[in-house]
C-alpha cells in the first residue's frame, strides 16, 4: 500500500524544535561568534605583519607549477578543516609564493602600493556583502560612488555634467569607453570606422576593439617619438589619407602616461585635431591620469580636460588595493544610453530621475562596493597627502635619472616621465648581446630577493625600467638598486666574453 503524500501545510504545522529541519552551523556556512572573532583578529594580524615588515623581507618568492601543484592540488574536500589549519595553509603555501607589488623595492611593471585604510574598506564591503548595481539595493554606497567619481572628474578637469563608473581595472575601463565611442559616433557601425593611436598604446585597447567587433584593418597604429609620445603630424597625415584608404576615422586614443616610459601624448594638440574633425578623443590614463591630483604634475597632463572619455586606475597612482579602475565620460548620459537594459525582472529597481543605477553605466550588473576604499582613504588622509605621495614618486624617478647620468656605463634611453625612467647598461658590443645583458642584469637582481626590476622593449632595444610610484620607496632604496644593477652589469658583461666591449655591430 502506498502511503499518502504529506502536504506542505501538514509538514509545517507538525514541525517542532529539534526535528532537524534547520541547518547546523556548518551547513549554514557559519562559524561561532568566538571563531569569527579569532579568525578575523588573526587575519588582521597577518596583514599588519606584512605591512610593517615589508622593507625587511624579500620582494618575491615564486613557486614552480610543479611545486604549487604539490602543495595545493587535492580532491574536493567533502568535510571541513579547522580554520586555523586552513589559514596556516594559506600563509605557508599560498601567500608565501607571491611578488609583493606593494614592496618598496618592487620597481617593475606598475607597482600596487595599496594602503591600510582601503584594505579595511574592502573588508567592510565584503563583510557586509554590499551589492552596488542598483540604487534601491544600496543608496548610501551609490551616493559614495557618485561623490568619489566626482572627485576624480574634478581632478581631471571635466565639466560638471560628466560622470563615470568604477570598473575592475583599466582593461574594463578602456572597453567601456570605446563601446560608448562606437555608439555615440555616427560612423560607429561602419565597417570602415577606424581608430588611431600610437605604438606605445596599451594592448588592452587592441583587445577591447577586438571584443567590440572591430577588425585589425580598422586600426591605425602610428609611430611614437623618442620619448614614446604620439607624433601629431603623423596623426594628421594618417587622417588626411583616410579617404584614399577607404577609412572612416572614428576615434583617437591618446596616452596620459604610457606603461613603457610614462610618456604623455600632446593632448592639447590632439584634442584640437579631434574637435576639428569630429572625432572622439579617448585618453588612456590608466597609468598617469591620476597624477592630476598633483599641482606639480598636472601641467604634464595639459589638455586632459578636453577628452571625451578618460580611463584611470586608482589601484596605481591613488594607492588603492586591487582591483579598481575607472572610466569618466564627458557626457555621463552616454554611458546609460550605451549600456542600460531594463528586463521585466528589474522593473522594481528602475531608478528615479535623481537616482543612479551603476549597472546601467557598464557591463557589470553584479558590482562590489569598490568606491568605499577610495572615498575612505581620501577622507582619512586628505587629498594633500595623496598629492605629496604622487610628487614623491615623480621625484624618485628624476633622482634616479640624475644618478644614472652621473655614473659611467649607463645610457639613459628615456628621461624620467611621471615616475618612469628607462636606461641600459651600455658596454660596447653587438646589439643582440647588449640586449641579452639587460635581461641578465634584471634577472640577477630579482634572484637576490632584494628588489624586482624588469626589462621592456623601446626603440627596438631591450632596456631596463624603473617605476617609482610607491610612497614607501625611499631614495636610499633606489640608489642601492642602481648600485646592484651596475655591479651585476659589470659581472655579467665580463662573463659574456670578448664580444662585449667591441664596437657596436
């Protein structure tokens, strides 16, 4: 005989405490109050120990794939482990194998200095699980984002009706800005629509254009000068040739601080060209635009305020934890016209006339509360402190250039620009050999653990590069790194044999 099904109402009315309907603590993914407090305290202690001991520890430890797999590869755990065991594993086998991009002697790529106030802001945003896609879910956080965006807008000199949105980083910010340019410009859907930028423009622009459906034939990459800046005469020549090449110019992407050399394109001249020809001007300032917070550095960004859109990365010059990018658009309504969708399941969260749904300003519906960390750190430290930190980074690169210029054996390739200087250890010899020497010098210094320095390519040559934007970095750090680079240069060049020391091939 088949038993009669129990109806839901019968199950509810017959339930009593202790019947096992409620989940246990672990099934609810919860720890006890005491465990949460202990875990939180221990995690903060790890962060504090990291920040206070940075100058005295090695900059990097990198595990091989085999080592990492041996330490971390395991079947999916079906039962849990004590949090103390797991946190210890994180310390020993995960966080021990990183390059510390916030280390004062991490001078490679673009450092990520971060700051403790913003770390705590990230903790609060994650701990309260704040969703910032719509106004009704988080009106306070949305207001904070509006204010923080406005502070960046003012620093960059854009008008009051400009706006923007925080993104994961410069890649997403560039994609967002170029999507708006495509939709705003009447030729945006034309297969002849063409984008113009220099050979020093970050490859995220190429990737964004590919994602947006533009082909390689719709890109004109133009040569840069000996400092890495777009040559305006070459741009004008390329635009003049567009009709003969069956191109329809749409947008110029200019740089406010290239990654390679820190170069700033002649923004005022480029803006004049764009205005005259009705082109969208996007400024990729992921590296350098935030230097507009500095009155001393701001003149190097002259013309930034004339951009139609700007990318900047607060996790670089504004010293925020990863990840945090931003895109600003002269006409903030262009963002919502490009990205706003209102499906039936979101009818109840449609914004009013004075409200903002930031999910309408970009690709992300699910958004974390990134604005809090920038807002809190500016509130705690003040803009003047950020200006001093920026000026410090600029001055360090200029001082490094002075040391290099006064020391025989060095060749300065590009002078200090917004905290970046490139140079070569320059014994006479075949170019291929000297190029290889730069890589060997950087590898030796990095292997010591004292500092991390990398190379790049500029002007057809391999060069060493310092990026000095970390406010924790001292002039003594920079001087010692240069001393070690030169020492390794002498040693490595002597081991190359007689081919180094002869005439240039």
